[in-house]
C-alpha cells in the first residue's frame, strides 16, 4: 500500500475522473451516425443520451453514499469495471436495444467524480484538499475539450464504434492505474446502514423527472405520459424527503445541505447547469448546421468536436484562478463564475454568426464554469462532516445533471415549437435570461452576506 500522500494519488484520481468526460463526449456528435447505422430515427437515437443521463442521475447519489463507508477504492474499481463493460457492449452491439444496455452501464461514469473527491478528502494532506477538490470538480469540463475532438476525428475517419473502443481502452487504463496507485484499506469510514428505501424513492423520483423533462418535447408537454411522469416524480421526491428527515442514517442528510453555503452551491448547480447545457446544445447545432439554414456555420463532423476545445482551456484557467485565490474566497467565486457564464450566454444570443464568436463564447463559458464549478463541491465538502462528503457532493453533482437535463429539454422544446433561425434565437435568449437571473441572485446574496457581517 502506498503512502496516503503519494504524489501519484491526485493524478490518478484526476485520470479516473476523466472517465466521465470521455463517456460524455460520446453523445450529441454521434446521434446521427448511430441512427443511420442501426436503422432508427434520430428521435429514437436520442435515447442513447436519455438512458445514460437517467442511470447517471440515479446511480450518483447511491454510489456517493456508499463511498462514505468502507471499501471506497473497491467501489471505484467496480464502477470503472461496469463502465468498461458498457463501452465494449456499445462497440460490439448488433442492435440498438443492446446498444442502449451499454449506454446505461456507461451512465455510472457520472458517479466516479464524487468517489474521487471522497478519496482525495481522506488521503491527501489537509492543505491539499481544497485545491484537489476544485481540480477534480472541473475535470469533466476540461476533459470534454479533449473528448469531443477525439470523438469527431475517430467517427469521421473510421466509424462511431472506434470512438467507443477508444473509451474502452481509456477506462481499462484508468482501472489499472487506480488498482495500482490508490490506497487499499478496509477502515476508510464508519459502518453505516444503507438507506434502501431512500435510495429507491430518490431513484424513482429522479428517473421519472428526467424522463418527463427529456421526452416532454416528443410526447407533448400536456400529454398524459408527460404529466404522469411529473406527478410520479413529485410524489416520490416528497416521500424521499420525508423518509430522509426521519431516518437516523439517511442516504443524504437534508439537515446538512440546508446550511447556507451548501444550499447556495446546490441552488447554483441547477441554474448554471441549465444555462450551460442549453447554450452548449444550441452551439453544437449552430456549428454543424449548413450555412443555408440561416444560422449554421457548416462544420464537418471532423471539425465540429473542436468547438469545445476553448471550453476545456477556459475551465483550466478558471480552476487555476480559484486555486490562487484560496479557500477563504471560495464563496465569492460563485457570482464571479456565474457572471462570465451569463456574459457568454448573452454574447451567443446577440451574435453567433461566425465561428470565432462561438469559440469566444465557449471560452467564456469555460472560464466561468471553471471558477463556479470548482467552488461548488469545495464549499459543500468544507461544510459537511468527512463521513458525509460523498453523499453531499454527489447530490450537488446530481443537481448539476438535473439542471443540464432541464436546459437541454427546454432547448429541444423551443426548437420543436419554433424550427429554424427563430427557434435558435429564442433558445439562446432563454439561456441568456436564465444565466443572468442566477448571477443577479448570487450577487444579491453576496451583498446581503457582507452587510450582515
């Protein structure tokens, strides 16, 4: 067993967290290719995104809670093993239904980041923890700048299956590195009884919510199926909150996440997640759409993935800025990051006709996201007990995912109702307004806090 402060530990955890970004990049760019190859409609092919998101949202709080107990390293290894299996299934799948099974297994990738944060909190020196958590929290965004270009290049030069084989090789290497470099102990946390009822209610609540949000534009927002999903979600989440408050050992301690800084981080996760994914999905459409549409730039698949490269570079810059300012100014980084994300959304709304404008918008999003997303989990981890870091941080991650799903669904609904340039303009306008509202709310909270002090 290596020493807890081994210099290899943090790079290993970052590499493992990169699994999320590599798997996430196998999404929007490949939907048309997979629809053509497997003989399904583009609408049906969208389920490769939906099922991946559903499993991620449901598994993240459960895996995060398990990581607070014993055998955290083993939990990470099992998750990586299942993601590896899912990647191989996707690469070999002869039918779309089997392909969806692989995508469901890949959904566990969303749960890896909270587990790496727990391991960093436990095994790194105290003075290293805040910087490590900030770095791990933006690893996904940083990795997208690598994953999207690779996906586009592999899919255009070979085929989409080559992109999934690359993911399989990457996950296999992460599995090996974690097995060799992460400390193996059996007394990493206290023995706690797992909250099966809370996990089931939260899983059903999130699954029905995201299904309704993701499919509402296809089924119709007033259709019985959509309304039924939202009603089932409300009932399940209400039951879950009731159970958690009364449970002596809850899946997520709601009393802890009600503290001001944790509540602020969680509310921001939803708002910024919606703004970010709404803008990114529209930017991806603009990049690939033909110029004849009146709004498209007409990039080939080979080049479309490189549009996300400034997002990656910007997130690195934002993360470095957070680390330089230190833990004492972590709360102030939320409105600062949100201001840049709001500015990026407004800029794309007002002008996104040329490639450099879209690239600049992605860079601003990256810097803002690097600052805000690095601050959120660090704030959560600093304000909860060590034994609750996994569940609390994973819940913040889930809210980010829920916000992203809502943003993507709203963008899709707007485009269905207003196809063409009008829909693009309306969707970007909604993202701009949403980002501005989040920034104004955070700024007002910052001013109120300073006056109180």
